[in-house]
C-alpha cells in the first residue's frame, strides 16, 4: 500500500502487480501457470527473496526433484531370504550411483534428502522410496541426470525389483541473458538511495527461474538481508527492511 501511494505521489505511470505464491518451497507446482501468465504481461520481474548482505542475484541454479520408488518381494529374513527381493537393498545400491551424478566442475550437485522403506528387521523389504534434489547451472546437466535415472530404472541390480522414477526439472536455470539492462537500472536505483551491493549467483532457486526462462528480465534477492536458510538459525535483519524498500521503490519508479 505504501509503495503504491509513494509511486502515485511521484506521478509514475504504469502498473505494478504484487504476486504472493504460497507453494514456492515445493517448486510452485500449483501457482506456476499464474506466475507465467502474469510474467508474460510484464516488463520486468522482481523477486523479493531475502539474501545474504549486499548480494543481489542475477542468476540461480536450475532445480530437479525426483521420487524413486522401489518395489521388491517380501520374505522372512531368516527362514527364506532367498525368496525375497529387498527394495531397501536395491535403493542402497543406487545411492552411490546417484551421488556420483554430481559434477563439481560444472556446478552440479545431487542430494538424497530422504529414504523410507521396510517394516521390520526380520523382513525382506518389499517397498522403499527416496527423494532426490539436483541443482544445475546448465540445463544440459539436468537432462543428463534425468536420462541416467530413467536408464538405470530399466536395469536394476536385482531384476526382481521394479524401479519407478517420478519427477524431473522443476525450475530451469536462471541466467544473466536478457537481464543486463534491468541490472544496470538496479545499479542506478541503488546509487540514488545510497545503497551499494554486488551481483552474485546462488544454488537456491525461486519463481524467478520460471519467469527468466520465458525471456522476461528478472532479478532476485531484493528482499531484506538474511541468511542461514533452512536451518534453526535462519534470520532476517529488521534494520535492512527500509533501505531495501527505498531501493525497490526507486527501481520500480525507474521502470515505470
């Protein structure tokens, strides 16, 4: 409300859409059509994620998420283990292969976030699942990981275990590309309000990945200063809110 009033007072022309998405942490699976639909009408997209001090994002990594489902054959672990096919054992064998998909030279990371399976110590497990998070700077790396997982599913270590791969790339990488002119405007706006910052890139993704992929000028990390995301020590600095507000207001005014 204050932003709209300030812009009106300065006789800025144009429209600003403020879009809140409640499912960003699960890759905006439900709000993505709305985000993309509104972005296509826009001159620029500004993402209000909080970031570490003095760093505005001009690029973020692409994100792929997978759920692997292993279906084996249950049996008694002591009486007739040979008649069973362990879904848990199959998943564990996959683990090293999955981690091996990472490529530090290309900035590709792969993490097995959760594993769930089995019912008791004396039961050959007939079901197991794991969830994977992969981050890539190059979309081709995302395709490489996808192809590997689906190929492995056709040739499991134990051919009695069925493996299903669900998921794929949820957010393409956000790159500098067409954003250069917007970045220059951001630098000019920062100077007007006496704010200094550096451009950076991040392994975290946002809805900005979706809009940048459409060719819409997008920058991220314009929110309050903060850090240690997803930990018990995550924080945001209250003192940074008004300086960032002034900066975003000056940038929007420039765009309008």
